[in-house]
C-alpha cells in the first residue's frame, strides 16, 4: 500500500508540469488574528493555502485508483471542510498531491487539524495522518 512520506501546509504549492517537482512557498504553521473582539465561532477569512502530500508507492499500486481524503477540523474537533481527489501511482515513485483551499477558519483559537488518508474501493488503506495550523486571537481595541 502507499505510505505517506510527508504532509505539509503552506501558503502556496506548485507542481511543475513536466517533472511534477513540487515547490512550496511559505510554510503555514500559525496565524495570529488581531481583532477588536472575539470573532464568531464559525468565522473564516479569505486566505489562499494548500496541503501537499508526498505518497511513496511500490509496484503493487500500478493501475489502482486511490482516493485521497483531506479533512480540516476546527479546534473543537468539528469539521470545517472535507474534500477528495483521485490518485494514480507510478510504480516505485513518490507521487505528490496538492489540495488548495480558500478560506481559512479563524473563528476558534487553537489548533486547526488537517488530516489525510487514502481509500481504495471505498475502504481506508492508510491510517489518518495529521498536522495542524495554530490560530491565535489577539484582542486589541482599534483606535
């Protein structure tokens, strides 16, 4: 089965067309929001960001179509968004996937968890792997 080599959150991820070589722009590990009062718990801001995964394959994956699930959770554990994409692997190579998002959830301070996993024919074939982006609220009176 494929194995997750890395999971990274960044502001922008580019896969070169010919070589599929990834370029990551500005790792995204946290966000400090300066506001006059606490935002609503479901607030989101217009921010481009991306999740990039490097999946290592063996020769066993040839011709199989997998579905990568990507889920973003609020700090309280409820789901903000979930998406999926189809993946085909080349034998013995690392496959890169990029999932782009807009907006970013900022209504709750704490760790927004980002989870990824693969399924084959509707059943999970990898564990859920995760990372997070920390959201901080700084309350500051606007003058």
